[in-house]
C-alpha cells in the first residue's frame, strides 16, 4: 500500500517536473513568437518549477474491488493513470495549423471552471491543458470555483499553480450560479467557461479570440471533441454540426444545410448556430454582463446554454461555432452528484424559466410538449425580463424566421411529432425507394425527423408524404390521399392500421411490417419524441 502510494506520488511529481520543463520552453517559444508584434515586457515572468515542488496533489486511486465508474460516472482508473500533460491528437482540419490570426490582441481571457467533487486527476488535467496550450499573455487567470466540494483541498491545493485562483462557495450553488460567481471574480476582457473534465487542444484559444475581437457581441464555441468516459481516448467530433432544440427545449444537433455548407468557403470557417451545446464557450465579459450573465434563478444544472444562446441572438448578438478550436470533454451518461430539488424537476423548472422569458407566445408549444412544466413554480422572472426590455430584445418569431427555421411550428392537428422510435431504433425514410426502415437513432439524421401523427386525417406524415401500406404488407411513403391504406390510430403505444386492425411491428432484422396486435409486445410499441396534449 505504502509502496503504491509513494510510486503514485513519484509519478505525479515527475509529471509536474515535465510540465515545468515544457512550460518554460513553451514560454520561451511564446516570447519569440510575439516579440515582433508586442512589447516583450507584457509577457509575465513564470516560475513554475518552485511551485511544482511545493504542490502535493494526489487523487484517490480506486480500490481493487471498486466499481471504477461509481464516484465520477467515468472510469476513475483510466483518468488516474494518465499524465496531467498528456499529448492529444490534433483533431483540427489540417489547414487550421497554417491560419495566422493577425496581431495578438492586447486583451486577456479569464478561464472559469466550476466544479463539485471532481476527480483530482481530471481537474488537474483541465488546468494543465489550459496552461500548457495557451500563450501565457492571452490568459489573465484560471478561476476555479469550488462548488462546495467535500474536500476543500481539491481546489485550494491548486492555487499555487501559475495564474490559478480558487474561490470556494459557502454553500452548494449549482454550476450556473458558480459560473456567475466566477465571472464576477474575473478580471480578463473575455470569459471562457470550461467543465472540470476537459482538455483544451493545441491552438484552441486564438481562433475563438479572433471571432470575439471582430464582433464583441458574439458567443463562440469550440468544437467539443469526445474524451471516452471509459478509456479516456480522445476522439474528434464532427465539425459540421450546429446546435438547436425541440419544443421541449431539449438540445439537439443539426447538420448544416446544403446551402450553409456551400455558402462557407472552407470547412475551417466559423458558422452560425442557433444554440451552443453546453457550457464551453467564450464571450466578452462586458457582453456577458450586459446580458445579465446567466439567469441566477437557474438551479444546479441545465438550460443555461439555451438561455445564453437565445439572449445573445435576440438582443443584438449571435452564436458561432469555430471548427479550428477544439476542446475535449468527458461525456457521461449520468450525473455523479445529487440534485437537491430532484433531477427531472430541476431541469424542467430551468427550461420553464427560459421559455417564460424568451419564447413569447410560442411558449404554449413548450407547454404542449412539457405539460408537467405548467404546475411548477418557476420563481420570479423580474430580473431577466428587465434585461430583455433594457436591451430591447427581438421577439422569438424573429429568431424562428432568421436563425432557426428548422424549428417548425407544430401543426395544430398533430398530436405527436419528432422522431418515431422504438427503444434506440428510429423510423427512417429512404428517398430513392420511397421505403421506410428502422435504423439506430441519430440526432443528425434528417430522414429520422419530422414524423407527425395527424389526428384529423388519421395519418402518419413525414414531411409531405404519408405512411402507407402497399399490397397489404409493404410499408412505404406516398403522397397523402386520405385512403384507407394511410389511416392509422394509436392505442397506447401501438400504431394500428384502421382498415385491418393490424399493428405496426419491427421484425428480427429490424424490418418493418404489419402483424396481428399483441398486447404489450415490445416490437409493437412506438413513441414520438414529442407528445402534445389534445
Ligand atoms: C453540459 C455542459 C455543461 C453545462 C451543462 C448544462 C458541455 C461539455 N457540458 O454538462 O457545461 O452546460 O450541460 O447545465 O457542454 N458542477 C458544479 N456544481 C453542481 C453540478 C455541476 O460545479 O452542482 C460542475 C461540474 O463539476 C462540471 C460542470 O459543472 O464541471 C458541468 O457539469 P457536468 O459535467 O456534470 O454536466 P454535463 O457535462 O452534462
Ligand atoms: Mn461535463
């Protein structure tokens, strides 16, 4: 046990020594790079070697029989075994390396990282990646907001690292209020928010800064690469997806339209996005403050990404994704922490606040999609409504027309719409054969979206076409004729062809067919993403 610990400690210390060496050399590199353009004196003097020797920051390794996912919902062993300064594959488009971002701005960025009981190795890697991969003179500080973690030293020990400042909440505030507190502490011109299990990739900050210096009213997001929650392998994400949401205000990815792709000169060019995926973004501190920061009434987790996106768009700014900037994030399946107000209600309440403030009359579509939100007490919206009127923000209708035309108004006659699913399988149209098939659900696959059940015509529509039965057994998409081959009803989760009383069913090879209805048969149960109340 003792041997294991001291080995671990030795490993951590040598990692730090490496960081220090790397750090000193990368600093020299930076000085050289900017000497021609900037006053040399503006590069701060660094002394990481001394600090490294003082730092004793050892994470808790999992016991041999421990479930490695139990504490953090990612593989704790994999995270612990990695050095804090590991190298990453450069996932940018090859030509991103050659882009020159003009004279380095004289403005600095404060990186804000809120965390609650984060694994030490993951938190340290987040900070080290920022310090190692950012020219020092662009970074004002790294503000770690400890959201009342059980062990105060998780944060405080890191305050000896260069540029790192730690603030600790008196009580658990949740990630949204923690980020607000971090922003209030910040002194940089720009704010960059990161999760506490991220790794920024090479050249990540410059392309983001380039955008905000051109337009101070923009919210810019890097492409968020995937750090595998089990192996911690770093993988590229698609740089061609924009962010959106459905009427329940659930975030979803959308492919760029053909028009948007052709309009962009090159795959490296930033593109506009209706919303950002989450909390990894850069914004000018001034614009963030004028927007009323995040709504401080949002609790613990969720919906602040939609809130900041809607605000920025509606109040005179925009939202962009910058493909040449890459930041890795450990995506997890569950939250490894408690929700004092209950997980589902917290999120629903947060989205209700966003809908109430920013959706205008369109909020009724949100309530149709999320009927349970009606009864929740969302609290006072006064402050956010004031921001909205002070900044003379546009109505949501403008956003629908100009920013997010993909978000269609639900037809009043549709009782359900979105994807038509069975477990993780989705109904998908095949344009060439006019057939339909089942395929693994994929948010960015357009042919799986826009299904709707129209109560009035008893039809299942996909865009302009209707789900139809040909020769009594083949399921196809045809022009809507309101004939008996196209009339369906829904009994619970079953989808029934009215004329024959047969049920829509998935076969063993995921083929679609009609079959005698069997109560409770899994292969006959279907769900739409959004159910509207009649
Ligand atoms: C996604 C976003 C996150 C935020 C969230 C919705 C990405 C990569 N992540 O988070 O930035 O937008 O959706 O709100 O887009 N934390 C606290 N206090 C708490 C709970 C969490 O400080 O009470 C910290 C946590 O340690 C982490 C961050 O907040 O650093 C985000 O939480 P998460 O990683 O559990 O959530 P995730 O990745 O689903
Ligand atoms: Mn996260």
